[in-house]
C-alpha cells in the first residue's frame, strides 16, 4: 500500500508497506508538499528495487552502512561517505571515482588520492557486491612514482646497535633479521619468544590477524638475551608504546653512529632486499617476512645489485673478479 504521512511535532513521518517491505522513517521536512515528494521517491525506489534488483536503487550511503556493520569504520571512509552520500552505486563508475579524487583532494599526490578516495570507495562497493547487492567496481589507480628507498644492511644494523640502548638496538636487529613491521615487532611479548628454540611468534595484524613463526639467527638471540628488565610472559620485549615514542631515540642513535639516517622500515626493507640478493626466491622471502604475495616483494624490494659483472656467474667465474681491474683480468686470461 502507498506510504502514508503522519506529522510528529514539526516533521512529517512516513509509514507503510512497499513490495512486501515494512517502511517507517522521517521525511526530514515540515513542509507537507516536500514530505509527499520524499515519500513518493522512497516508494518508487523500493518498487524499482523489487522489479529490477537491489542494484538499481542501492545508494552509497546504504552500501557504507552495510560495510560498517561488518568491517567497522576504517580511516578515510567518512570522507568518501560525505562526498557520495545518496549517489546511486550504479552511477559510481571508474571515471566518476577519479573525478571525485580530484575534487576531494585537489592538491594531493596520486598516492594519497589512491589511498584516501579510490581505496575506500572500492572497498564499500565491492563489499556490497560480495553480498549480491550490486556489481563489482574496478577503478584504475593513479600512477605513482615510487621513491627509491635505501635498505638497511647488516653492517648498518650493527653500527646502529653499537650506539643505541639494548631495547632499541635489539628492536632494529629483530626487524632486520625477521622482516617484522614496526607495529608487529612492538607487539612481541616474552611469551612469544623461545630463545632456546631460536623462534618468535609474530602476529601479522596487517593481513588479518594471522601469525608466523620467525627464526631467530644467533646474533638476534644474543641481542634479545641482553635486553635488561623483568621478563613477564605478557610483557613487551621491546618496551616502546608505539612507533612515535621511538622516533627521537632512533634519530639520535643514527647520528651517534655516523650512519645514513634510515627510517625504521629500512630494516624490513633490508630483510627482503638482502635475501633476494643472496639468491633466496621471492616466494620464500614473502612467506618468511609476512608479505601477501611474492610479486609484492619482488616489485617493491627487488633492487639491482651494484656488481656490473654478474653475468660472469653464468660461466662459473666467481664474483671475486669484481675486485680485479681490466689489466688483472687480462693477465689471468693470458
């Protein structure tokens, strides 16, 4: 039956059953003529939904509501909700999303637009698609030129450890030799560490709460064993509350050591790059370091080696020839 209007206070409310669905809500207006238009719009949308399917009438606001019920409210979601509001999901296309990114963030870089507009918009719509409420949406991301970041090396880590506290030095060593993210390393508890077995359980919060068991090389076992303080099972191994509290001590340690001012992620970066250069395949590196895919490891951390003569390895000539000048090589050949 058609929706009926009833005034409560100053605002008109609608109620009734459309396409077998009981509806009740506010028109958000005190003007009867406007209330009738709103009630007619709602009634028409539900009739179309019943006739053509939910995708015809699903709005972004409705899709976001369903998303929030299951996934919560991640960062940047509110921004795109405010922009799309009652826009029909079927009208949110690849081009529309990219135009929205420019309107919402006119002065931002491509990476920021991808992260703050494209990603949350697609997340909401594709979640609705997984519930059979609409088709999936694919948006071409803005091209991003990734800056070349320098990975940490074992020599860098050793110099850092020599000029920092046992907690901070042990943390840097842990991230470099296990590939742990900063947040993952800071959440390691004493109950997660078995120094005799040389293992540690790392909770991988970034990829869904999974865990991995990391091997602890001998140098890392020593570094952790030298951390002072009480070792309560539930206590943190590295006592920093979060990554911000270690920023200043980290900068001070690099300055004292006279080494490149690399950030904390350089340790995880060095784990991947170092293993790749050592000949470990990307599949193994991804598994040991907790990356989602080997392709991500290869594309992000696969840097060319400095040695220009690596082709010599194909003929069995050792890389020691890298240290010989052309005259010495000629002498060897002669």
